[in-house]
C-alpha cells in the first residue's frame, strides 16, 4: 500500500474524529426541542438525500437482491436503536462521558466475534477488553448516581453498534461504502416514518412529531449533514489505510467531544470519569498496538506473539 494513501487515510480519519462529535452536539441541542425519534429520523432522511444522488452520479448503485434487502433492514434496525439510545443519553449526560462509554464498542465487538464468528481471542486480548469495560464502569458510576439506569444508555448503543458492525463486515466487501451507507439510510428512513405516523395517530408522545421554530430545523439538518460527512470520512479512511493503523486515531474523538462539551454546554467529566476515560483509551490502543505487532511478526515469519 502506498505511503501517500496511508497518510491520506490517516488525514481522513482525523476528519472523522473532528466531525463525529458535531453529530452528538447537534443532537444534544435538538433534544431540548423535539423528541429523540424525530432527531433520529432527521439524521437518516438527510443522509439518504445526500448520499443517494452521490452514489447515482458516480455509478456506485446496484440492484439489491432479496437477502441483501433483509440484511439492510436488519442493519437499519440496529443502527436506529443504537442512535436512539445515544441521542437519549446525550439529552441527560455530558457529551464526553457518553462518547467515552460508547468507546467500549471495539471490546464488545471482539467478544461478539469470538462468540458468533468463532474468531480466536487470546487471554491477553480478553484481559484488555475486560479492563476497557472496567473503565466504562468508572465513567458510568458517577452518572448512575445522578441518572439511575439511564446512565447505561451509551452502553446499549455500544452493544447495538457492535452487532451492526458484525453485519457490516459481511456486506462491506460487496458494494461501495458510500452506497452501503446510502441504502442503510433509506432502510432506516422507511422504518422510522411509519413509526412516527403511528405515534402521531395514537398520541404516543415519544413518537410524536413537533413543528419547532426555524432554528431547530437547522439543528436537525446539522445532525444529518454532520453524520453524512463523518461516515464518508470514515469509509474512505478505511479504503485507504489498514484499520490497525487508523483505528487508534478514533480515540481523538473523545478529546474533541470533551472540548465541544465544555465550550458549548459547560460540561467536564469528573475525576473518576476522567480516570475511566484514560483506561478506555489506553486499553483500546493497547489492543491495536498488539494486533499490529502480531501482523508484523507474521509478515517476518517469526510466528505469533504468545
């Protein structure tokens, strides 16, 4: 792989870490005015409107078969649930705390891969996963004291997103990443719109649309645009550089989230949460560094690390 493409992939991943917290910021601001379901719907409707024409113009579209359609709707249901949990968490939690708890997702993905895909997991990797989960508990603890069980919402997001990633692994090799995101956005919109209609019809408050002032519409548009840009950054980053190189860069998102949370909302994690965030980052990066060391050893025919 050419060094210039790896450098560009790293730059793309940095772009993701800067834009991804904007999704959460716009969502947190919107949650003060509209229900969570409306924010989630806005994100995927805007994403579909932006990515579908882009895929069409570039000739990336294809006609999905029945099995792929079912998988797209399964992915959409998972990402809808994950997004709903996270937006609900942002309405009541500091931005950096919610993002930090979500970052146990790589550890959960490793454990799920071992359970469902029978991927090998050594004791060292398992230990690092458990350490990362312990760090998440330190971030959850002070929030649980204030919020109760709602403090576990970002953890629910991490679990749903890990299952979403398992499906994505199987589908990403079959189509362009932008098309995959476009089809997921369409499937998610098709799932959300009937729910919002039923919520309005039966008077379910959590699913009832409201018609706020113009400023809130701009916030909802910001959710969708930021989500689209961030995920396009990530898709191209993964296409230009190995995941083992760019994945640790994603932890910069916690720093960006903390900065935005303090600047816009005046939120800062407490000392216990800061310790938990540091543990999550260190254990996550340790896993990625270890995997890269294993890959280098294998390439040099020295055998795997014990």
